[in-house]
C-alpha cells in the first residue's frame, strides 16, 4: 500500500492556471487515500516570469500547505519569448532539483510532472539512479508540442529532445496520460509502456443552478484563464462581433493582460475584470450563459481543463478548436464546436444565440453529464489502484 509520495513539478499554487491546479488536485486526492504527500517545485513565478513577493532571495523554502509538505527551490525565473533564456531558466531549476534529489531522503514512490521535458528527464534520471518507483504524469507532448507551436524546428536539438522523451517513457513504471491522443503517441513510440488515462478533472462543489432564461433581454459570454499567445484572447477581441444584447466578460492574467485591459477599457460590450481567486471564480461562473474556449494553436495531445471546469458548473461551451477537446464537447452535447478559429462562423453563431434562433444546452443536462462522465473521484479510484500496484 502506498503510504508516501513525492510529487516533482514545475508548477504549483499560488501559481495560477491549469497546470498548478492539476498537481494540487492530485495531491489532495492522494491525501484522501491517507497518503503522505510532499511536493518539490521552483519558487513560485508562473506565469509572470518573476519570483513572487515573500519568496525572493531564497535558496529553499519549506512550508506545510493544505497538509502537503512543499519544498520550493531556487531558480532564475523567466517568461521570455527568447527560447535560450527560457532554456537557461529551466536548467537552473534542473540544477537545484538535482541537488535536492541527490542529497535529500525522499519516498520510494515519486510522481513526476512532464512537461517541461528537461525537468521531467532530470527527475526520471535521478529517480532511476536512486532506485525509485517512478510514475510519469504526462500533460503535454514535448518536443512535438514545441514543433507544432513553431518554438522548435526539426534538427539535431529536436532529435535530442525526442531521445530524452523516449528515455522518460522507457524508464518509468507507470504513465498517467491526460488525453487519449497522448496515449496513442506514447504507445506508438514505446509499445510496452503502461499508460493510464488521467484527465484533468477539477474538484467542484456542484450546486443547483437556475436554468437558462430564454425570455430574458440578452446573454453573457465568458472566458476565464491564462491570457497568453496560445489562448488568443487578444485576437478574439479584435475579431469578435458582439450582438447588441450580449456582453463578453473576461477574467484572468498573463502576458497579454495589460494589452487586453487597454483594448477593453472603453469597449461598450467587452469587460476585463482582472484575476480573482479560483473559489470566488467558481461562484461567478454560473451567473454567465456561455463559456468560450479558444485555442490559437491547437496542440496534439492537449485537452483544455476548462471543458471539464465549465461543464462541472453547468455552463454551455463554445469551443474554438479541433482535436480531442472538440470531440468531448460534441459527444457530450456540452455546446458548440467551431474548428480552426473560424471567427466568421463564431459571429454567425453568436448572432443566432442572441436572436434566440438556436437553443443552448440546458444547464441541468450539462451538470448531469459532468457528474457521470467527468467525476474526479471515480477516475482517481482507478488511477490510485494502478499507483498502488507499482
């Protein structure tokens, strides 16, 4: 029986976004199974690229947070678009992580978040060196994702990263994959890998929600999350045509937040509210009518956690992308799918919604689907049995 686990990750609260939330949720679920959990991560900096106030100037910070022992290590933070600066930042954390894992007594079982690939490789290499039972939690396919986003090009460096990726898959005891596309990719390059689907379902308090009022004067469109290049919210603001009886409300932070605040400052129907705490956000979301999930660059293997978060709060979805995420929205009747950032089709859809000529999925039906298909505890029961078997 698993009694103690160390989680190694590049992201952890108070950092914001899907990645920190995913790891924190994993830790909470392990705690429910009476497993002692510790986490090692960088000093908090994501997504801003600088170490948060209260942690600056430290080589090591150790705190008990929500019954989890959290070790935060020194590194040089950066969110620069310069790939060499980003690489240097990751290498500084790899250095601190290596010292920590080599010098610190750690549990027999370790769970490693991957990506970033270099950090995942470092943890796998040292974990194997010390004879650990290793579980790899794969949320993105690097270097393939970097190639698709235009960050990487094929060549010697890309080939080198592919070798690191394969090393990780071959030298772990269990792989947790966030999507079916990730499973297909891993089994293609390493057929003997033991892979289990572990989607990024959030922990939500499901409450009764009032049904959509189809007789009211207008509708509210909603987005919450990271405001970066990949999400394309700035471009969406430029292309979207908001009908007269509709408003678009945006919550979040990130590299494009200042530009978004400036562009929406005097806009009559688009409102930027900044970033708020996740618990408060979950109280706000049900007040809106439609959640929008745009992806400027669809990455193979990636399924936005917002799908499960919005569905878990009964919010109909407009999904502007393709791939596995689009399939999930379609198959579960969670809303509407528009492929490849087709803004013309989006504006036609919004106009139909505003004129009540198209019916939104009922919130109670979305909640029921979420309860049956996206239940974290049921999913984790399967995953925990696999972790125990390692």
